[in-house]
C-alpha cells in the first residue's frame, strides 16, 4: 500500500487578488509552503524538498521547520529518503537538496536547460531561483544522482509525472495511484483551490497557454476517487486528517 502525506513548513497571508492572473478580491488567503512524502513499497520518496530559514527570511515567510525536521517528527531520517521528484526549481521547492545525501533526484530536462540559459541575465526570468539551489542541482549531476526526464514519466509503479510547463518550462504534476485511489499533486500548476476552480493560473508564470493546458491535464486526471491537491493552499490542512504526533495541521494524510 502507498501512503501520501503533505508536510507544511511555513506560511504567509496573501490577498487573493495577488494569486490570480486576472486579479480577485482583497480577501486574505492562507498561503502555505509544503512538500510531500510518498511512502511507497519501493522506498520513501519526496515530491519537492522545501527550503531553509534564510530563504524564508528573505521572502517574509513565517517559517516553522525544515524538511528534515518535519520528517523527523514522523521518525524518518534524511538518509532514508531514496528519491526526490522536483516539480520545478524555484527556491521553495528545491531549497534543501543537499540535506538528503542518498536521494536520486528526478527533474525535467527542460527545467535545467531554462535555468542555465542566457535568459538568466534578466532578473525577471531568474526570479524564484536561488543560486545555491542551482549549484546543488549541478552537484547532483556531477555525482550521477540527477536523472533527467523528457516528458511524462512513471518513476515507480503508480507514481507518474505529467510535464505541463506553464509556471516554469519544466513544471510537472505528480499523480500517485494506489488501487482505485489517486492523489494529484499540482504543485505550482495550481497554487490554490481558487486557481483550480476558476482555471486561472498564479501570476508568476513562464507561458500562459501551457498554464491553460495544465488545467486540462489536471481535470483529465480528476474523478470521484481522486484528490487534487493545490501546491500552496492552507485549506488542504483543514480538509485532510492530521497525522498523530505532529503539530496540529503541519502534516496531513492525503492517501
């Protein structure tokens, strides 16, 4: 049996208007920062790996704990993580790779191609990427622990990536299927439930048409036995059951 957990490590309050490409109300939303643990028969896998306190301070995020500390609350040490699927390379998703010394990391090739391209001379294009995180990815490549994907890929049985782009060129969703049950982790293809319900992306994006197609992909994966999990919505912590022994709402069971 496969289990999936969301582990939240920080949050901030944002107006809804700043989270929808065409604007919205001034209502404040609980914008959370999380990563995901997949407890699979083939081993422990992370989807993304969060970030550390210095990045949180720079971005005015209320920081609760590192990914390593969040996993330790579940009795899991960093060396037990065998693989990490990066949905993309922004700081809040790829910010602690070096904390997991045994993990093989999966990344869309187009993502690294973009973030090492001449376009990085433009601050707007480089926005969201930390130089230290890029150096960590490059280090993994030299060590032979970085595996590139070119499109949709089944990482292990039942765990599939879906390359959609949009937010960044290599942004990918992750679906986890166990029997008749499925979870779809949208990451930053859909930050909030409001993005999903309106089919409107978050304003930080690389390509509007690809973002629109991403919603089609998400809708195509959705059915009565599927939970679609937006990447940054604090509401997830209220919709799913908390895991015993963890601070209230910090870790919830999705599957």
